[in-house]
C-alpha cells in the first residue's frame, strides 16, 4: 500500500499512523523525522537541508521532493509506505504523483482524518509532548501513567509554544484552506477516504482499516 495520511494539527494522525504502520509492516514517513534524519546523515541532501532546519525556514519543495524520493527508494519501503506531513500543497501533490508514477508506485489510498475546528482547539491546547522521543500525550484524552512524565522514555513532558490558544487558532486557520484544497484534489481522483476522527481511538483505527481494505487496488 502507498498511503497519504491527511488531517489538521491535532487530528490524531501520529497516534493512528504508528498503529497502522506497525500492523501493515510499512514505514511511517513523517516529514519532520525525514528532515532530522537527513540533517544527521551527512549525505549531500542532508547538507543541503541543514541550513533551513537550523534557521527555522521552510525547506523548498524541490529539496523536500528529493528527500521523499530518496526515502521511498529505501529497502523498507519496498512493499509500501505511509506519508505523513507530505504533500502540504497542490504543487507538492502534483510532484508526488509524477514521482511515484516514475517509480511504479502510485498512491493507493489517501486518508483524511476529519475533526471539527473547535475540537482541534481543545485537543491542541491540552497536548503535552516529550522533547526526547517525540511521544505525545493529552491532559484529558491520553494522560501519561505519571503526570508530566513520558511513558515511553521517562522524559519530562512539556507544552509546545505553538499550542497556546492564540497560536493554535492561527495555525489552524493557515492549514484549513490548504488541507481542503488537497482533499478536493485527491477526491477528484477517486483516492480520498474521509474518516471521522472524533470517535474513540480504537473506533477510528477500525474505520481506517476498513477504508484501507475497501480502497485496495
């Protein structure tokens, strides 16, 4: 399976993507992880991406696409992959389609985890993350076993600076139009499957597995 996983910040993509990839035995290709791996690798692409990450600038599309191509050509992606955080724009989606066609690995599914904006606001402002391993928790919906301590590595959990109500509102607004345009793009190609992301985690996962089964090509 070649899968793109879409959703606004706070929709729960990370939680679901981890479970899906473990179940299907395919790699979870998240752009943030990919950038960090490239920066630490010392490869030519890694050297090119480093200045953007070090200064907080957006990585240009052509460099991101080259990194994605390199990542999807690795052995663990031979039988499929799940892309999370890419594409973010219509030009990226078009470039991805062209790239995958050339690789003989066209997309088989695009999953859109839908959650209302007011629910996303509640989720994001209560989110706590682990700076050490990247694990994510929530003070109401997904509490760690010990308060403010990561279940995975024992690190101290923190609130991201962009998870304040004001910052979240701005971020959601910026992402909403872009995500809708991508959803329309993939829906027009018969690939999009919409998933109600406001259900319990296990119910959402079951709906995702059903969508994947129903959309196999």
